[in-house]
C-alpha cells in the first residue's frame, strides 16, 4: 500500500511540474505555433514533440522521478523553442488580425494563449478562438447563406455587410 505521504509527494510533483510546463509553453504559444517551429527548426520541433510524449506518459504513471525529469526537460525544450524562434526573427503566427473596413472593428483570432501577446501589441482588442468563431457563426442566421456560397465558391469573399436590407440607389443603373 502507498503511504499518504507518498501520494502527497506525487500530487505535489504533478501540480508543480504541470504548472511549470504550462508557463514555459505559454511563452512559446502566445506567439507561435508548432507548425512555425517545424518550418524554422525541424530538429527542435521533433525533439519537443517527443519530449511532450514522454512528459505526458510520466504524468499518467505518477512516478515522481519521471515527472521531475521530463517536466524539467519540457521547460528546457520550450525555452529552446522560444530562443530558436527569436533568433530566426520568426513572425508571430499564433493569431490572425482581421478588420472590418467599414466600421474599423479589429479582432484577433487565435488560441487563448495568444490573447496576452495581442493585447501587448495592439491594445484592448477583442481576442476570440476559432471554436468561438464557429459557435457564433453557427448561431447567426445571416451566415447560413454565406456558408453555402463559400462551399460552392471557395474563393468567394465577403466585402461588405449591410444590415437592414437593401441600400437605396442614388441614381445610375438599377442592376
């Protein structure tokens, strides 16, 4: 039987290394994706992915020595990934900025980790995840015909949206 003290030690290791790895990952994920890392340095990408698998396995087994070993390696791996991306002057790719030309509304679309970076660079901008965009559009009746058109014509582009019906012509052709 495992002693309560051993269980507490394992719980502490799980908690501490999970938090440390999350913090190290955030420094990377707020700016870049793993796909960008793969383009910049495929070796670091492969090693980081492999280390992630080892860390995840250690977290499942609960062995403190493995959690500590692989947790520390993950932190080093993310630090190396940040270093590689900074040295390469790789542009941020963890988010995309969109702007409505008529209203000027600007929105950043990316994972939650990128929100801090977006605010750091662009101020108090709305940050939304791709899943949130999908949920909003799925519940927006006006999007349904747009989605149908974009399925038929993948290159189609929304240029302007005019709520409240048709705009009145000020002369010229009625077409």
